[in-house]
C-alpha cells in the first residue's frame, strides 16, 4: 500500500493548496493575483508529476501486485479523461487575468476531479459508482430529449395543417366520397345476404324436368306411341338446354365439391338417356313388344336428372354465399386502405378525430361476417354486417367534422401561437444542450448527440422565424429537419448508454467476483480452524479451557464478518435488480453465516456446523463460477444475459445461470435435510428454517418457470 499511500498524501497536499487559492474570490492587487497563479501552476506541476508516477508505478507493479496496478491505471485513466492538467493551466490563465469568479468555479470542479482520484485509489468500486452516476445523467438527458422530440413532432403536425390546408381539404373530401361508397356497398351486401338471388335458370329447368317426369308417369302402361315420342322429343330438348346451362356456369360450380363430375352434365346425360328410353318404348309399342320396362327406365333416368339438378342448385347457393364473403373481403380491404388515408389526415389536423378508429372497428366486424359467410351461416353474418355499416356511418360523421375544421383553418391560422410554442421548445432544447455540454468528454465535445441537438435547435429557431413571417411551409420543413436531427442524437445517446450499461454490468460482475473470492478464502480458513477446534474440544472434555472458548468466539466473529460481506453483496444485487434467484441464494447464504456465528460462539463445532460451512463454501464456488462464466462470455464478445419481457436492458446473469443456482440450492437443501435427520431432535429452530428454505426454493422455481414461459412467448 506504500505507493498508493504516498500518492494519496500528494493529492491531499494539492487539495489543500487548491482550497487556499479559492478562499478569497475578491479582487486583489496584481502581485497577489500573480502569487495565486504561481501557486496554481505549482499544483499543476504536482498533478502532472502524480499522473506520471501513477503510470510508472502501475507498470512496475503489473506482475507482482496486479490489484494495485489496476487501481493506479484506473486512476491515471480518470485523470487523463478529466483533463486535470489542462484545467489547471486554464485556471492559471484566469487568475493572471484576475477573473477570480471563473477561476473559483473551475477550482471547485478540479477539486471534485481530484477527489474522484482519491476515491479510486481508496476503493476499486468508486469507478463503477461514477459510471453509474454517468449513466443516470445520460438517461436523464435521453428522457428530456424524448420529450422534446414529441413536442417538436406535435408542433410539426400542428404546422402541417396550415402548410397546405386546401390540399388536405381536397383529400378529406375524396376520403368522404370513398366512405360513402363503402357504406352503400355494405348496405347492398346486407340485403343480398338476407335475400340471396336464386338461380332462375336452374329453377326453370327443374320445373320442366318435374313436369316431364309427371307426364312420363302418366304414360306408364298406356300404349300411345305418338304421345311417347312427343315426350321423348321434349326430353331430348331438355337435355340440350340443361347441357347448355351447365356449360355457361362459373368454373367454381363445374364440380360438386365432393370429387364428382359437373352435376349439370350429369343431369343432361340422365335426361338424354331418358329420351332414348322413351323412344325405345314407342318403337316397342309399334312392334307389339313389351314396352313398360323401358318406360320405367326412362322414369328412373329422369329422377337421377332431378337429383343432379338439386345438387347443382345447392352448389349455386354455396357459391352465392362464397361470393358474398368475397364481396365482404373486398369491402374490408378497401376500408383498411381508407383507414390509412384517414390516419394521415389526422396528422394534418391534430385534435380532430377523422374516424380512422371507427373504420378499424368496422374491419373487425367485416372479418367476422366473412367467416360466417364462408361457413354458410348467412343469418349469423347479418348482425356483423350491420355493425360494420354503423361503424362506417360513425366514421363519416367524424370525417365531416374534420372537413369543417380544415375549412376553419384555411380562414383562421394562428401563427403567433405556433411561433410561441416553437420558441418554448427551442428554449427547452437550449437548456438540454447546456446539460449535455457539461457532460464533456476527452475532447470537451459534450455528451453524444450534442452536435445534432445543436443543429436541431437552429432548425427550430428557423421554424420560429418562418412562423412569425406566416410561412407555414417553410416552418414545416425546418421542423422536419429538427426532428431528424434530434432522432439522430437519440440514436447516438442510446448507443452510448447501451455500451455504458454493458461496461457497468461487467464492472459489477468483477466487483462481485472480488468480494466472493475473498469470502471463499476467509470461509475456507474458518472451516479448517473449525475442524481443528472440534478435535481439541473433544479432547478437552466437558469444561473447555478459556483459550478454546476464545477461539470459538473468534471463529464466530469471523462468520459474522462474512455475513456482513454477504449483506453488501445482497445490496449490490438488489440495487442492480435484474436477477431473480441469485439474491435469494445470497440472502440464504447470509442466514447460514449468521447461524454459524451463533453456533461457533457456543462452541458448536460438530457435524451439522461443519456441513453448513461446506455448503457455504460450495455456494460461494457456484456463485463465483457462474459470474466468471458470464464475464468470460462478455469479454469474449458475447452479449449480456437473455433479455426479459418488458425490460429495457439485459439481466446481469443469464437465465441458465440462475437455473443452475436454483438446482444447486435444491441439492444443498436436500443434503442439509439428510444431515439434520441424523442430528438430535432438539434442533427445532433449524428444522423450521430448513422448512422455510424448501418453501423458498419452491417459490423461486415457480418464478423461474414463469420467466421461461415469457421468454418462450417472445
């Protein structure tokens, strides 16, 4: 610690001189100002020497003492990033110019920077804390930037409606005409669904076929060849008419949906066969031969023709319903396209509802109607069709209101109000710029995105001037440019925040690893000494000597100190807040350590105490292992742990690591229970705690199952 101690002393000396320099900011005679400047120069020389010393000693200690070397390198990096030497030179110039107020302000900032160096040299977690503070500051900047972007986008839309309201009005009128057409089409569809058009051609053919069959039945057994021939001619003509009708039907009806041929062709064929049978019957009548069998055949053929025509009519009905479903689908798609147009119109006239939401609801009902029609449920489709029409009519009323608003805007543009709103957003942007510039950087160029925010502010100022000059189009272009610049700045901020969060998590993993390794080393030593004390206590009999009692107290105090360390680890994990199982494992570890402290102070060094100590060491090893695995993966170029639903960043440890710890925790509970069962029944408190541990493991298991289910749904 000697090199770091000497550096701390040198820094304290610099801080003391700095405090003296900044005590009296009142104007002083020139010689006094020169003296102050000389003192400041001395501080600068010392800080420069301290930086060089840190760099040189870090290199020397790199092999023999890597921890101290890493701390010195971290402090050197921080001093260079803060540009301490350059800042001191600037203070010296201010003092020589007797600009005491500015000098004092810079000295205060320098004092904070030197304090940061001391914090790093005293505590390796200081850099992580500083990084966390930086992330919080940048997150605050990002939040304010998002608000400004939303304000500017709103003002862009407000200005856009003044930029060319006549054009927007024409688009609204065209949209209203389309909506009226949709309403009429939906109304026509409702009527068709309630009363579908019948196929008159098929109905006429069915009537002719029924009359022919009746006439043929009347001829059965009658020996009247002339009448039979007349019926045969009618049947032949009917067969031709059926074939012609079937040929002219849509392709969708050429089959019957069951793999069979065209029902119309079947009906025509059966009727033609019936005609042939009738002619045969007439010829047999003339020849004095039996004719009744051929008459019966003709009747059967006509019945087959009737059945085929019924199937054809049924297919026609189904086709009509499918056609209705297609009509509804076309109306729905046209409604969707109109909805997109109305949403754009709303942007050109904010504050007025164009009816786009009603069109979206109408599409939902249209989709339900399509489903009912596809399945042949015309009656069930009608209520959905009517609901869709009502939503369309609501949208039309809102669109008419929007049209009135656009007409009003053409006459009454409020440019002064728009200019004032733009001025306010530009002022907010200026404040944000000041905050971003204070973040600084190695080159003093401010937080990421500062340049784009600066250009965005200039575009806002141009927009304000255009609005005061009543040029809405010009202002609209400026506002669009401002939004684009601000969004680029947001991208830069988000990227650096992502990098810093990854860096913070890696530093946090390193800090946890250091603490856990130290705890494992101490617990291993305490366990060895506990084993030795147990042997000595058994040899000592019922009344152990004072030295052994003191040793038990010492070991108990050691366990208590480890419990405090476990509490610190738990605080870090809870503050980080993205792990589920690990904090419970550490909390359980702390409870074990508290219990060990009490047992050892009572000289309870037996089997159960030793088993708990081994469990503690195993838990520490498991924790160290999952942390080191994650560190190696990240340092090897991998991303962070698996993202969780609804979270904005990766968890500190992946779900696989948490599941591994959950499994290990369950195994230790099982092993502890087995050990406990062999112990005396008087250990009632420990029995209750074991039951509590098992219940906690069950709760954690359910929590992890929920997390895995959510990840699976993503």
